[in-house]
C-alpha cells in the first residue's frame, strides 16, 4: 500500500497519468528538444541527442543516469543523431554531418508535408565518451545513420543509402564486415537487436502502389522521406524471416525489445493517425496481445530498458513549457 501511494504521489507531481507498468517518474532534462536517450552497458549513464543553446540543431550529449553532468560528446558542428554506447561503456557511435560542413543542414521543406531530412552528409563515427573521434565508420555517398549496438554479439545495425535505397546494414565496431540485410523497396530504419542478438525489430515504410512508389522516390531524390505511415518489422538478426507485426496504417516507430525478448515496446499515433499524439504500446513479438502503456496525451516515444531491466527511459512533451519542448524521463518498470 505504501509503495502504491508513493508511486501515485510521484505521478501527481508530474501531472502524468499512472499506468500499471510505470511508476516513480524522474525528469532528467528541462527545456529544449531532448530525445533518443540510450543506456550505457553498466547502467550508469545515458547518451542522448539535444537541441539547446548555443547549438542550433541536434548534438550528442552524455549524462549520468540521474540527469547530472550533462555535457557535449559530439563535435558541436553539423547535425547529429542516434548516439549509442559500445560494449566497453567508454566509447560511442553516432551519426553526424560535421564533415559536410560546420553549419546545420537546411531543414526540410515542409511545403511537401511532414518529411524527415535524410541528409547525405551523414556518416557514422566512433568516438570516446569524452568526445574524441577515433574513426569514421562509413564513407559511402548518401545517408548513413541510425546506428545501434548489440553488446553481446558486438554487431552494429544502421540505415544506409549505399544500395540506392534506405536499407538496414550491419557492421562491426571498427567498420568492417558491412552487410546489407534488407532489400524491400522503401524505408527501413530505427533498428535494434534483441539482447541475445538473435532478433531485430525496426520501423518500415514500404510503398504499396505506383503512386506511393513515385512519391517515395521523388522525396528520396531530394534527400527526404515521409515518416507518417510506418509499420514494425521483426526478423532474425541477419534480416531473414522478416515479418510485419503492426498494421495500423499510422506511424509506429522507436521499437525496443523487453529484456526477455518476448515483447516489443514502441511508440505509435494509432489512436489518432497523422497527428503528433504518440503513446507507448507493448506487443508480443508475433504481433498479438497489443497493450497501451501510456496515456499522457501528447508526444511520448523512444523507450529503452535499462541493462538490469528495472528502469525505462523515454522522452515526452508532457508538462512542457513550450510547444516544441521534449524532455527525457525515467520510470520504474513494473511487469
């Protein structure tokens, strides 16, 4: 009873709707646009991307798991995305455009609708946790980004335009053994491995007819993609046996496996397609047993479980003071 009272009190302070899976919320960032926070293997730190003064677009930061000691880990130049720790907790990988120019790339033309920029200047780099770049891992023309790491197998999965399409590739932390593992026309991205390294889950946007194919190709020719119709795919770690596990006709993305590998937690706007209202959902790896996890009423996404499985990190605009403010929270995970 005492535990329940404490959890409800913490939720009330933050103005958050309580769920059966989440409690003891902690807000780690305050102001700016903060997203894609991922744990270090030892569970002591988080790497995340943020837009905050003096930077005009996303840079990679690292902080302690309690939100203290937030500091720059990228170059401060160009635009960055998708930072992730390597297995030693001392090195990181992330995507960056800094070699293409010090300035932020020109934002996408929103007259074409809600589109993402798949900037051709993006490459993936390995760096120390202090920010020293040690190696450029990709150097093909076009977009290379969205890297995540499996600490058990030491494999990296990422999205690349090297084939002429936005496909998933794998490589080792030194950039060797690059292998294309998806070939379906359309966008494959945001992939993560299961903890045992045997499975992959990712977001996909596959055109369904000639008109959709043309729009996809036209946008890609301008280094753009439209993310508002995406479904989740699960496959073996080498890309074989791929199966679509959602069919909402909306935008589902940012999937992550539960620690036991049996379920997938992800964000979707399935309750209001084409809107910016995203909640977290839980589903079995075969697509059955869908369950809504959050009901905050705004944008909530990018969940990831801590190495010990006891804490979830995620980003949300709940209680934000400005329209485009997103903050990083942690919460205790309750099965």
